[in-house]
C-alpha cells in the first residue's frame, strides 16, 4: 500500500521544559492556527516528507489524522515497520507565533494551566509536524495503523483455493470430453465394421 493511516497528538497542550530554544514555553491553544494537509516530516527535516495530516484542537491538545507514505518513502516505511514492532514514536510541532509573551513571577492561565517564568506563543501557525524518537513534549504520540493482515491473507487463501478448484474442475471436464471423443471414435469404427460386414453378406 502506498499509504497507511496515522493519528497523532503533536502537542499535548502542556508546559514544555525541554525545548531547544526556550527553557520554559507553552503554546496558547486558543489562538493557534492550522492549515489543511499539514506536512508530516521526520525530525523537522523539510527534505524528508513522510506524510500529511489534518490538525485540530480537541480536549485541550492538538490532534490530527492523515496518512504516512509507507509504500512510497523509505524513511516512512522504516518508521511504520518500527511502529509495527512496538516502538512508541513521539511528536513535535514547528510554530511560527504572531507574538511571544514573556511571563514573570506573576502567574497567568494558559490552556487551563497556571504558567509563570516562561514564554507564551500566541497566534501561532503550525507549519509542520514531525515524528521523533523523543519529543520535547513527552506526552505526544503517533499511532500508525496496520492493514488487516488476517482478512487480507484469508481473502488471498480463498481466492487461491477457488482458482485451484476451478482448474481441477476444468481438467476433469477436459478429461471427460477426451474420453467421450475416444468412445465416439470407437463406436464409429464399430458401426463402419458392421456396415461393411452387412454389405458383404448382401
């Protein structure tokens, strides 16, 4: 298959303390923006497009569903194979915020959480989502769905059995036809012999 279904949680809505640029950051979900068919990358590498997703904000987190190009891209195929083997992939998002707010000791509420001594991204557009081995937000996830192999194998087996039965029936029918043709030939020879003997007697 060229693609497999994937569902993701690229941002849990919580406070991130392991960000590459900021010691403590939170993305304001009430102002976050998304676009259809957001690129799904591997490790934020824009040259490694492994799928596409549609994102939305639900239950205090960013979620999405789409496809991974498991039958097209080698990296996507590798990621899907490791997911099949039980690896738990995490996620990350790349956001271009409209504003960055510094918050001091006086706490504010963001995404239903008390937040202080960090920065808030507001009005951000999610440009891409990335599958990672370890995300800055450890509560993220990517779930890659399997094709139903049992049904596929069952259907294949049934198809093969049907073809084998059809071939067997055809062979039997051809054998019967051959036997009938031989019997007819033999009867014709007997009739010719009878006619010849009758003519001789006359």
